[in-house]
C-alpha cells in the first residue's frame, strides 16, 4: 500500500512510520504545521507540533530513507479546532480539542488530501487497533496497552475513515516497548517526553488564554439555593467540578469544600455546591456518530437500550451503562438555546450509567464501548441525576 505517515515528531509516530516501512509499504512522511507562530519551540511548551517537533520528524524520516514534507494546516486548525474551542467555552461548555483535531484535521483534512493524492491510508502513532467484522467492515478497538490506549480520542472516526486508517503500534504491549524499539533503531526521539495539555496553550494557563479571547463580564457566584457568595470576572473561565480559584467570600456552613456545579453563560452566573451535587447518572448527547457500522440492536427508547460501557474522559475508567437513541431534534436558533451558536440538528444519544459519575461538564465527549470495541460517540449536552433529592 501507499501510506502517508503523519509524523508529529514524537516517538510513537516515528515507530509507526518505521513499522510501515518494515511491512513493505511505500511510505511518505508528513508533519502538520498547525501554528504560524515562528517562535513556537518546545522550551516551556507542554504541547506538540512545535518547530522542534518538525525537525525531529525530519531526522527520523531521513534515517528511514523516506520522503518528508511539511504541510501547512494552520488556517484549517485555527478555524476547526481553536475557534471551536473558544466558541464552546463562550457557551459555558468544556470542549475536547484533541477530539476536534482528530475529527477535522488528522482524519478529515489530512486524510482527504492523502486520498486525493493517491495514498491508500494514513498511518499515525495512536495506541488503537483496526479489526474487521465477519462482513469485512472495519471496527475500532482499544490498544493492547490500556495505560496508553487512545481509542477514546478516535471515537469520532466514521466507517469510511476507518477503512483508510493504519495504526501500526496499536498492538504494542507497552510504551516501554515502543521506546526500546526506537532506541534500537537509533531514533533521536527514543526518550523524548510525551506531549500533554492543549498544544495551542503552551503554558497550560487556559483561563488566562481564554480571557484574552472572550469578552469577560463580572457576574455572581451563587450556591444551589440562589444565595450570592461572591463575584467572578467571567463565567466562561469556570468548568464543572472546579474547586480552586472560586473566590468565594463566605465559607460553607458545614465547612466542606464547594465545587462548580453549573455555569450559565447566558446569565453569566456560576453556581457552586457540595461534592454530592456533582453526581450524575444520566447523560444526553448531541452530534451523535458511529465508529464503524452502527449496532443493529440499539433501540429508540429506554426499554430497548443496549448494554455497553461509557467513557467520558481520555484517561477515565469506562463505566457500565445502558444506551439508546432518542428523537431527532431540529436545529435550535441561537437565541433560543445558547450564544453564539445553535444546538445542532441530529439524533440524541441517551446513556444511563450504573455507577454515578462526578464532574461531568457539557461539551465533554462520551464514547460508547462494547468490550474493546468503540461503538460511537456524542457530545454531552446535559447531565442529570435521577436520584437527586
């Protein structure tokens, strides 16, 4: 096959590209330039896709003897990932930019260009596996190393996209094995630290970064009874489950910590409450999509729900649940739902968890599993508790 290897400059994508070469494929390496800031270096940065990363990827490509290119996707990245991140926070949501990057950049923009240029698949260094059902349709499964499994952030992929994905390191026993292989191959990135946090916020200070992008208005911090406890500088910089930096003037009667339990961007109000107020057992999701063929037995009301597991964060444990699809919803005008964007049309996904979850924020992604297989995903729109007093 003719393979386009997406090389981030890290050890995982380096070994993935090497294994593709070893498998006899015709491999071309490409690094995605996602920022036009010429001074973006890893020094002081905790993200990825820096100038230093580009150079590291180029060195590895040279060692492998494969062609290497840098493609400028900075404008697309700004529109589809950065601007989306800002817009979601402006609505009081907590988005996952890595999900959007995989959905709209690596496996949409990049894959589309690769196919147009005659490549058969895009290879990445994700810890996940592609398997096929008896009919030959592709399925996404967890990577062998559960500590590094990245199937969650790939849950937005469609069946058509899976058919052109190649994850050479998904079956690796551990990250240590991948590093050992990189060292054996003489790759300079063998011991390079993993990237983490949000790549376009290098210092990790999301609140300060947002404050420079979203007009902030002072507002009230209230408890669940509506009593005013203090003021904030901008509701959009708070997220569900937050405990620190609340600037509450009056302590709780019982002396226990309080957490953000609601962010109302329209009223510019932050509500805090006890930890128990964060407990939810029912999730409602929008922007529903299937990762491969949809499950044939999923019902359209709770009585026809299927057994599954749900995961709400990249490194969270999956929780046993029941899932069903709700009604189709029409797009709601922005003025009737939230500012600045409307609620998208589509079918709602409902999930009832068997073990309560804590700190679930609208905007997070819930990924649905059956065993190791990813069934699909949805963006959490509402979270509630049936047992709340």
